[in-house]
C-alpha cells in the first residue's frame, strides 16, 4: 500500500512538472540531481541552457568581460556588512520585472514626467538596496562606460545574492536595456499584496506570463529576508473579519509573532520570513510552510489554498532541496525575461536613478 502511494505521488508530480509550460526534456536543462546547483562565490557549475531572443549570457563578453566580477565584489562587501542585503537585492529584481518588465524602472527617482515607483504601496518604507546598485553602477561606469544596463545589474545582483547566500547558480541571459519611464500605477497594480488568496497569486503571475511552478519556486526567495508586522498582522488579530487569528498559523509560532507585533503599534517591527535560517538560501521556507509556519498569508496559501498543483510543489520542494534549486534557477531566468527592452529601444543609463 505504502509503495503504491509513493508511486502515485511520484507519478502525479512528474505529470504536474511536465505539463507546465516547460518540460522535462528542455534542451540543456536537467531537472534531476547532478547538474549545476549549489555554490558559493560564483564558482559552481551554472544551471543553464535556456535561450531567449535578444539576450545572451555572453552579451558583455567583449564589451565588459569583468562585469560579473565587479558585481560580485561589491555584493560580497555589502552582504558581509548587512546580511539582509542579499534578500533585498533579489526582491528588487522581482519588483522591477513585475512592473513594465525588467527595465530598471524601479530604480528611477521622481521626474517631471513620472512619479517614482519607490512611492508605491508595496515599495514605500520597504524596498531597499538602491545604494548597493549605485555602487555597482559607479564601478561599472569606470571600467566600461555606458555599457552595462541597470536592468542587467539588477539581474546580476539577484543571481549573485542567491549564490553568495548558498543558493543555486545559473547561466544568466543579458542584454536588457533601461526604460525612460517608471509606473507608480503599475507598481501598485502588479505586485501582489501579502494577504493575497491563492487565486489572486496565480492570476497575478499569469499576467506576467508565469505559471504555478514559477509562483511556488519564486516564492521560495522568502527563504531569505524579513517582513514588517504590517504585512502579516491581520493574521494574528483579525484574519477573516471576526477578530480571530488565521487558523492555519501554527500555535507556538502565532504566540511568538504576537510578541513581535502587538495589536496596536509596532507596524515597522520586523520578523524573518524563514525563522529557521533567514540568511541562508535553502528549502527551509517550504519545510516551515509544511508545519504551519509560513509568515505571510501568501506563503501559507501555497499549501492551505487547496490548489493541488501548488500544494504538491510545496511538498516536493520541502522534500528535495535540489529540485527546489533547479526550479528556482529556471524561474528566475523566466522572470528575468518579462517584457524586455532590447536592441536600440530604451537606453543604458549612466546613473540608475535618472534617465540620460
Ligand atoms: C508571491 C507573491 C509575493 C508576495 C505577496 C510577496 C510579499 C512580500 C512582502 C509583503 C515582503 C515583506 C516586505 C516588507 O515588510 O517590507 C516580502 C519580502 C521579500 N520578498 Fe516577497 N512577495 C512575493 C513574491 C516574491 C518573489 C517572486 C520574490 C523574488 C523572487 C520575493 C522576494 C522577497 C524577498 C527576498 C523578501 C525579503 C526582503 C528583505 O528582507 O529586504 N518575493 N515579500
């Protein structure tokens, strides 16, 4: 009976993984163990082989071969001073890509013709890492003037931060160009809120051309970093409008969180998204969800939302960190490919905060 069950679970999982928009036989990409994977300092074999029109992992191989080394050296210093910075930089790439594509719009300050995305509800008092991007850009401008776009810097910083935190490495397509405008409205509309239902999350990711596998694997970025009380307080005191806590929240974790986030005040107090290992990129996030210790509603509903696909993926990633790493790498490339500006459109900004 037990072996039948195991066979059934394995079969449904394989069907699920192969029926999404990628397939197990995708050229150059291996979902099993053994290829690519873990590495620190950018020395591991990268997971790779996905090709996207207009981008290439060798885009700067002639014009700025040292680009990635410069990014990694700035990241190493920044993350050793502030270990949370790795999380913040990964999130910055996400908040860039979900708003008019991966075009560094999130980095622009206010301009007479548009308002900065930094003022949107999801970003205000929350998004961080701009100074690190400025430092990378300044060093790259010295080494290779007006060559490496701010959008590519965000993608390189997200990958470097993942690797330096113990996560997977991947082959990263490059050649994005920077937008000449930002969209405050787009930022408010397209970045899903933390109290999203599973249906809202799926819809929000679909709008960006991403599927349920991308949703679950990319949510795994919450293996790093912190969240403010204001983003999950509703779960502690009034989840459904009846002054009761969220019933999916594990009891002792619920009591601990109440200690950090009182009913009134303390909205900017912070708690780790992965309480077990907040500065290590691992699959603990999924294990915690399995035991009712996901911090945000949007984390826990991947399991409790009763959507078969996401439930099975949470379980699979909790059981197998290599599976999670491979999917995370692949989904980061897919996210990094959203609505690109390439060729002679847009520009390569000299300063990531302003259009040229
Ligand atoms: C699935 C929908 C998602 C929702 C609803 C969501 C929501 C949030 C919220 C509310 C926070 C805390 C912000 C604060 O308190 O200031 C946060 C933090 C974070 N998010 Fe997400 N997120 C989602 C997906 C993602 C994705 C796709 C990524 C990256 C691939 C990501 C990476 C991060 C990271 C690394 C942090 C910690 C940042 C830090 O400590 O500075 N999130 N997210």
